């Protein structure tokens, strides 16, 4: 709505008015074609049989026909043009401009229809039979020629074909779907002639004449339907691939209408057989109307399916449903819509806190109201967006025109998009998924005495384990947090102890003991199921006591750490639902159900049916093979389409705020300093799997930020991660604050698996877990450092070598940069 006044709509949006008026008008208009032939054939049959009752029926039917098609049909035609001009003036101008000759021709046919029908009705007893039948034939020919001409315009709107390049009138008319659509609609006209005939035939008084006409109407109905179905398939197969994809797979509304179309067909078939063959004498007005309504549903469903193939355009490739042209989209890229649209009030050109909702309302009218209503019966924006919060709506609108191809992309700047999201969110009942701050249980470090013989280093394998699962329904990430440990006997040099010892741990407040396994110079626990949702409130950093025991079970050393875990993924920003445990977290049933529903819709899977059958959907079962993308690539690639351009906010949209708690947070760094912005992060993962079609499809939808696509280095998740030594070259002070695009070459090079230069002590033994490096922002992460040094800093740094050594060291044996260099 760039250059024209806006028709402000609320409960009955533009989609409602177009759907109702166009469906009813075309339904009647196609009866006007088939019904004309029906009249001629019925009249000839009356003359041939000499039946005065049949002739009297045809006369009465012609009056019904004239009033319905000429008066009502003509009125709905005017209403359709009026509505089109208000909702899409640009689209209407395209049709008028490109098809001026066609419209002039159609008006000739239409005038011929009117004259012929008036003569046909008013001259029943004033003309010779032969001449009267000729007038009937003239009417039918004119009506079918109108269908022929208008069919070219209607199919052009969906499949303009070569006209896009040639701008040739005949290329526009005789486009790729012209002939299948023409014969499909011709067959539909015949079917409707029979169905409308049932209505008037049911009112006949005599049993014999009623039976005759019911059978006659049944023949038209069955013959038309038998032709409609294969011709409809031909029509569908003639669609270009992009439109066919929207009809068959990508527009989620199509499934309902496709089912309605397929379910109504056998009802019409059975009715067309049973009514004339089995119960012709029992056919009454009510049953005839029911059949007519079923046929309206049948035809209306077809039109909805056909319209889905045209989305997001009014005229494919020429005018969007928002009345904005692709040329205007390019011109306005990155610019404000409110400042460039002609009819926006001056006080809304610049968004402020005071006018934000009003500006959002205008943006809704310009970009949503042509299709959507507010609390209305069709395309209701409130019910369709109820699951989103403001941030989720903002993200969804970022993906319009990309992942959501059936809607045009949002026009305007980020502030306008957020204003529209805020306005739509305010239309829904208030709901919030904001959680209170977690109560922190007080934890004291384990004791440490200066002359103790052993030092136990223990740390969580992950800086935070994010649990995304719903019991017996959906499993996106697995439970099972891991603790690693190394036992050192103090001395000069200290000795790594791995034999004749056992390392165990227990969660504070629990009795279960977890025994570690010996790995490559370190001990590792089995997966420990930790639930941060407790009776005492949300505990994302539960304490774990780790002990080293000798062969006799005597305690050699003890340390206390925390095992970071979260059940607060941001899925409900877009997928709705609150929290499984109110006030704490956990994936709710509603959230999990919507994730499954969206996956089924977008990927043609049957997960919802499988869940109903008792299965649990394990995402890793598919996304961990040579056929499907790795889960991390799939998740980040899909969501990057919606979350591009948001820098670190894209990360915290899904990951909990407490994901980063280490020294880098205190230094002012964010997720994107190491992993890159969302779009670049996703592209690196997708490039590693670009041999898979799904990865290539996602890559085509994501634009890299501040870097060329060719410059992004591919990486495998959990195998190739940002390398610490990119910033800390030679273990020195950082020379840059960005490590994106420099990956470790293998798992062995990961910080969590790397050891010092003596290949003995693991990096995490002194620095703690990734994302929670000493000194961490949360004091509970610093327990081990406080135990051994009384200060939150890396073990052994700043002259604290005596944690493991008997004497202070004079050289940095573990790695350079320890502060011991002269």
C-alpha cells in the first residue's frame, strides 16, 4: 500500500471479502455457462418427447436461471471488482492495463449473453421453436466465450509464463495452465448445471416429471464430476515447479482444503447416483440444497488450493498481496516503510515510545490486513499468532518471504518490524514466559590444607548442559552431564595418579554414587541426570562433591564443583506454551506439540501420529547420519533464516542467559565473538554438509554478514570449534576479540580435550569448563579455585604454583604466558 489510501479492516480482513465474494460469484458464473447448455438440451428434450410438463419446467427454470445468473451474478461481479480495486489497486491496474483488449472482448460476449438470455426468457411463446433454441445456443456460446476469455486472465495471475520476458498479450492469455484450466472449468460448469437443476426439479409436483428431471440432473452431475477429477489433476500437473511446491507442500493451509476437495467429491458422486437412481421420488428441496452446498465446498476448496499456489502474489511475480511490487521491494530495501508510504500520517513517520502501537496498527493495515483479520472468521491474526511472544513474532516476520514463502517479506526497518510485532502481540491475551531469578543455595568450597598430599582437580565437561526434552514425546538434546577429574600427588615434580585409585562423585543431597572411568590420563563420570527444577526452586548450578579414594576406600582428596545444567530453552518464544514447571522451566507439552506439528508441516513427516502411538521423537536418531544434516547444522541453519541481523540477541533467543559465565563475559565478550553472528555461524555448519540438498536450500536463504560466503570455513559441530590460540597466540594476551572462522582441526584440539605442553595436565583442570572459565561471574563456578587458592583465578596463575608443587616454579612448564617469564 505504497501509493494508495488504505482500507482499514479488522474482523473481516481482505482475505475474507475476496474469498466470499469471488467464490460465490465464480460459482454462479460457472453455473451461468453450464446452465445455458442445460436449458437448450432440456428444451429440445421437451419438444422431442412432447412433454408439456417438461417444457413448463424449462420455462420456470429459465426464470430462476436469469434471476440468479444475470441479477445476482452481475451484482457479485461488480462487488468483486470493487473489492479488488480497494484491496489491491496495483494488481487491478495490472489486469486492466495488460488485458484491455481481453476485457473489451469479454464485454462483447457479456452483452451478447444479456441480450440472448433476455430474448430467451421473454420470447418463449413469441418465437418459433427452432429460433428459440438457436437463441439458447447463442447464449451458451457467448457464455462459454466469456469463460474462455476470463480463464486466460485468471490463469495468468497464477502462471504468467513467457509474458514475464516478452510482455506479449498472447503469451499472457495462452499461458501454461490455460488449456487444463479451461476444460476443468467447462466440466465444472456441466456439473453445476446438474446440481442447480436438482434444486428446481425438487419443487416439481408430479412424481413422473420429477423423477425424469432428477435423473436428467444426475446425469449432468456425474458426467461433469467424472471429467472434473482427471482434468483437475492435469491442471495441477501443469503448474510450474515453484507454484506446485506451494500447493503440494509449503502452504500449510492447503492440506485442509485438499482434504475437503477430496472428501466432497465422493459425496457429490454418491448423491448424484443415489438421488436419481435409488430415490428419485424422495428428492426434496432440502436434499437438493445440501448437495448444492457440498458442491460449493468442493469448488471453494479447489479455489483455495489454487490460490495457495499464487502466494505471496496477487499477480505472480508482478504484485505482492500487500499491493507492493517487486521493484518497490528492491527500492525500499533497508528503508523505512512509514517514511515512504504516501498516506501514512505525519506523526507516525518516526516511531517513538508514545506512538509505537499506533504505528504498528498502520503497519498491520499495510502489510497484514489484505489477507488477515483481527478476531475474525478467516485468517485471524490473533489465533494464528497466539503462540508467539513479541520477540517470536519479530523473528517470524524476518523469515517471511524466505522460509515462509506463502507470505511476502516484511517491508521496513527493524524498528518498524518490532512495532508491528508488539501491536500483534498486544492483540492476544496476555501471557508471559518470563522467569524469576533463581534462588542461590549457599555453597562452601571443600577444605584444603597446605601440606595435604593430593590435589583433586575436577570440572564439568560442559560449561552448561541445555536439556531440551519432553518426557515420552520429544527429545532434542540428551540428558547426562559429565564430570572429569585428574588426581595429582603434590611434589617437585607433581605426579599424575591413575592407578590404584578410584574417583567418585555424589550430587549434594543425594545418596547415589557415580564411579568414574579411567580415560586418557583423566577420569570421567558416566552421564549424570541432573534436573535443575527442584522442590526448593530452580537450581541451574547444583553442587557435586568429587572424591578420590585409594584401593582401601580411604579418601585421598575432595573437591566441590557445580554441574551447570539448564531447562530453559527459548523454544516457547515462537512455539508457545509456558513452562513445564511453572516459575522454573522445562519444555511444556504445548511447546513440544507445536515443534512436532511444525516439523510435520514443513518436512512431510508423521511425528504427531507416532507420538499418539506411543513413540518418543528422538531428533538425534535421524540427524546423526549420512542422510540427514547433523542436528546442530539443521537447527542453526533453519533458525538463522529467522534470526539474522540480531547479533548476540539471536543466541539468547534460544539459549539461556546463563550460558556464558566465565572470564570472557567479565571482559565484555559475547557468544558472537567466538562463534560468529547467527548467519555466519549457521553457514559454517551448513557448508560442511553442502552435499545434502537441505543444506544447500538453507544456504540459499541466508546472507553472510560482513564476510563473503566463499571466505567462511566449513566446520563440523562438536569436532571443530573456535580455537583459543587464535586470540591467545603463544598463550599470550589476546590480540583480537574475534575468533570466528578459525577452527580446531579435530576433537583432540578442542579446549575440553587439550592438555598442557607436557601432555599431562588438561587445560580445563586449571581453567575450568568452557563458558565458565576462572574467574567466572557466578561465584559458585569458582569453588575449586577458591578452595585451592582463596582467589577466583586459574589454578597456578599469579605465583600459586604451590597448589601442586612444593616450591614456587621459576619457569612456565605447562605453557607460556603463566606470568613466570622473566
